[in-house]
């Protein structure tokens, strides 16, 4: 099915479009956390530290005030005043990326994009967390991924009892906002997840004894780097991860924490909630 046919199908339904996979027993909540990493400079004019925006999906229960999100909500962020310029910039880049992709396939990209944004999502913004503590999945979407990258995976996992967290792919400064895939940049993005992990420790619904890392493309290398830093990580997974290709493997072997003899495998408690 091509992208146009998929979008036409999605526009005709009223339920989140991954539900044929079989949603779990939990409702899905979504929240956004903001932090700063003062180990890394960001702006030369006024440097409060590198900005860290953490998107979090989690098992939830709904209240009378819970509002289901649309797909467009994942591409429009409202945060603290000192983050809003970055949020706006990332949102513009995401919209331009979508419109560019659609423009190659459909005659009216803007109309199709508007229909996409109106589709229902499974998540409810800031819904109350479900009772209990749940395994954590730190997920890196890969180089140049949009703010909506892999939201279907995150919603699906949250419905089955996992907390899923990701952070945007940011370059080294506000003047170089796009992330590359050099060993230095992979390590920098792993640092972003270190800051995200510190912010997540403020939440009560995460079982930090059960952590997995995962990623797509270059994000798979970020996931492995994190696991090599943190022996408490129980599992690592890659979705078409770059370390499976010869060029990506060369980058992988240059990562600061590269340890070829260390084994990282799934432990049964990670997948039992």
C-alpha cells in the first residue's frame, strides 16, 4: 500500500490506526518533561544548558477531564517559555519534512497533511498514571526523525504496560540543530538520554530495575551506547539498526563505551508486568 492509499484509509476510520495489532489492557497516557543538561553548551548568547525535551507514553487510567489526542498533537509542542523557540523550530522542521514527503506523492500535500493531523491517537495528554510501577523503554528514533516518529510503537507498548520515553535528535548547538551520525554525535545523543533518565526518576510509575533501550537506524547505536554505560539495562533492541551495516559498525566500534565482550540480553522480568 502506498502512502496516499494508507492516508485515505486512515482518514476513514475513527480509531487509532495501530489497533489491529491488539491493544493491551491499559489506556495510554502522554506527558512531556523538560530539563537542561548543563554539561553541554547550547547557545552562545545565553547558555542555560542543552535543552532536553522528554516525550513519555505510559499506562494510564482515564478521568472525566482526560482528552484523547490527535496525531497533530505530536507535531505541536507547548512548553516553558525558555523552550518555546526550540519547540517551534522543531515543529516547523517536522511539518516541512511531512509536506516534502507528501508533495512527491499527492497533488495537494497541504490538504492531505491536514487530514493526517486530525486523525485520532490512542494517547490522552497528562492522563492519570495507572496504579503500579512499569518497565521503562528508552527509545531513539534515529537520525533526522520527526517528533511523531514511532508514536504507534510507543502507544502500543504503553497499552501493554510499559513506559516509553524518547528525546528529539538535536545537533550540538542552536546554530547546528540537526544531529549527524558520527561517534561524537551518537555519544551526545546518548548524553541526552542520560538527562532524560534523570528527569524520569521524578516519576513514581517507573520500575527502574527493569530498563530496555532500543532504536531505529542510528538510534540503535545510541541504544547500545546507553546499555554499555548502564549495567542495569536488561535488554537492547534495534529496528534496522545501523550497527548491522558495515559503515554503522565502524561508527559503533568508535563509541566511547564500546565493549565487544559485554553481553546484554533480555531477562524475563523485563517482559512481565
